[in-house]
């Protein structure tokens, strides 16, 4: 189940051709100029499970006493961009099934203090790599910085989500309105021949409405 607040699901006529900023974690580490961690259970892993490289961020629950859920966050702080039409994107894959009380919540902020919800990834079986892209409101470029936060609430060490290829890009030039207040899986297709073929890709686009 995917849930989002105040979102408009849209279909892009074409995937944006360029990016303003991106990180595929190819270095095998989180760049301290942009990333910071709160809590445990989040790390960059190098293996063949990555989306289009051999590195990704691994969100994994910790073994706790009495079923206590782990709580940890991955924070991204970027300088503000002189562009009022930005798209925030990332790829994610549920590697081990998430139950109804497990979640990865993604938010954005223009000051690092007040956070705005983008999506909650929860209650999902093992799946394929999925692209998430969110057209941010103009307010996202109004602050001194542009911040994103991935907060994990995971109940056991078997709960696992992979994240890769985080990016900021211009909004797609051509959009087709599909519906209000929800996210819709829009594109499915075979993976390139040089990548694993155990799954299909899908893309989820959303335009964030602050009203």
C-alpha cells in the first residue's frame, strides 16, 4: 500500500532528460557534505542488488527486545536551487516484505525544521525496483536549503528496503492529469539487458499540492 497526502498523480510524456543533482552512492559511502544519519540500521551497501550500479542505501530493521521497532532517519541537505519547478526522485525496492506496522516515510523541508509528507512506503511484499518522482511546489526553492528525510520504522531484522539514485531534476515538460489525492503506478517495462531480469520496473510520478 502506498499513501500520500495532497498529491496529484500525473503521467509524464517523457522522463526528464537531465538532473541538477544526483547521488547513486557509487563511492560506497554517504557523502557527509549532503547526508547525515540519525539512529541505526541505515548504511550504504555494495553488492549486485543496486539499481544501476553496485551500491545502494540499505534500510533494515534491528532485532529488538519485545518487538520494539527501530526508528532511524537518513537526511539529505542541499543548497537552495534557483528554480521553482523541481522534481525530487529516487528508486526503491522492497527486498524483504514490510508489514502494516513497518514504514519508510519520505518528507521534504525548506528549513530542516518543518517537514512536509511526500509518501509512506508500508505494508508491501517483496517487489521490484520502483522509481518515485515528486514535482515539488515553488515553496521548496524559497528557503536557504532544500532538505529531504527518509524515516524508517521497522519491526525486525527481516524488514528491508533498498534506496538508490536520489536526484533533483527539472519537472517534466508535459504532464497528463490522472487523479487527485493518490499515487498511481504508471509505467512498467523490462529491465535493460545488462541488468538483472528478475523483476519489472515501474515509475510513480506525483505533483505535490501545498494548498
